[in-house]
């Protein structure tokens, strides 16, 4: 078994092709997800609920050094979960080959694997849990350019769709970057346009990602990157759709956007956010909807996790 040099972090390469469930989404067995993002190296809450699947949507660290990433992975390793899936964010400089000379190559004996973590590069993956539930997830650490950081792309580049790109933009989608049909979950570091993406009164999300979500219609889209104010954090969005998926760049296939409020006091008491039983049941019964979650835990104050997962 090969060893991992101390200054390297292992990431799992995305397969060029991934077996997808045919027809409707495959995630039919109830599965408990714990979703985190933008923890920025801060100490995690001591009492996090056990779950089937842990998702971390990036920005594990503040400065992205291998040492800080290693420490963050060790913290995530303490969470009780059957499957732990993690992506990088724009702060993980040492994981972006374009931004660093630090090589990131898969190794069996990595800090991620020692802590039961599967570190995902951009691409599509299928997992089967011990309860026999199978789900397909698309993951991407990339966000539109803002300052100098990692995993960024110009806002006029569409990496998430194979067609339907507006005339003002360039399609740069590849087999791994394009979000395929029939994915159950989309996990990105950044949000889609106008979906829990407001910062200083401005929408900071990606228009191309929004169009991809409208086309694919996953059951769950989780992300972070935008550190929401307290009020905005205690809500989730549920996207409803019209007829057939629309690929026309000038059309708006999202037919409705519902806000679901989650009581702050309840979150503080439990230590985590969750849909109310009524809202959860309604979402389960409405198969053609997408639940959107901004899971950023750091708020307006750097280094302080103001929000529960």
C-alpha cells in the first residue's frame, strides 16, 4: 500500500462515466443527511447528530494549507456517519492545481481515508448505503471569480450545461463538469443565481448553475460560499417546476419558489436545522421539487460558526 507524503491531501478522481438510475430519481429510501459548509477551520459543535450521509460543501479552512485541511478532516472524522462526502471550496488553495504547486494525487493512506472521508473532485458519483438506498450525486467546488482564490471561473463561462448557453456566454462544459440528468443530489460550493445567494443586497450566485438545476431537477441542492445573515439562514427554498425541462437560455423553467422558515429557537435547542414534520412530509409527497439549502455555518464574523448545520 503506497503512503501519502505529509504535505499532500488525497482527492478521489471523478469517473469519466457513472452508472445512473434510469427513470425517476433513485433515492426512495429515507436517508438522514447532515449538511455542513464554510466551517473555515473553526471548532465544530460538540454534539452533532448521527447521520447516514455527511455532506460538506467546501471551505473547510480559512487559508487552505495542507496542515489546516488535515486538521479539518480530522474534525469531520469525529462525526458519526456511514458515508462522508466532502468537496473543496475557494479557500482550499492547496487543492487547486491551478493555484498551487502542491500535488494532489489519490493515495490509500490519506488523511481523508483514515477519517472515513471520500473527497470528491468535480464529477458525478453513485453510492449505495448499507440500508440498500442508492443515490447519485454531482459535486463541484467551482464558483464564479471573486478576488484571488481557488476553483474559480469567469461568469461568462458555462461549465454546467452541454447546451442552451446564452449568446453572451461561452460553453466550456466537459463530461465531468456538465451536470447529467437523473442526479438525486447536487452539491456545489456556490449557490445558483437568486437562490439564497444575497450578499450586501446583491445576488452572487451563478446563472448557469441555476439553469442546470432547472434542467436536472434534483431532489436536493446543497451549497455554501455565501455567508447568510441570521434571518436569511433560517430558511430553505423549495423549487417547483412547470412542464418539461427547458433548455432555452431565455426561458425560466422554475415555476415557483417557496420559502420554508425554520425556527431559530428550535435549531438552537436541537443543535441543527431541519424541516418541520409537516414541511418534510409535503416535500416527500411532491416528487417534482428541489430542496435548496445554504449550509454555510460561518456568519458575518470570521472564525465564528454562528449557524448550526
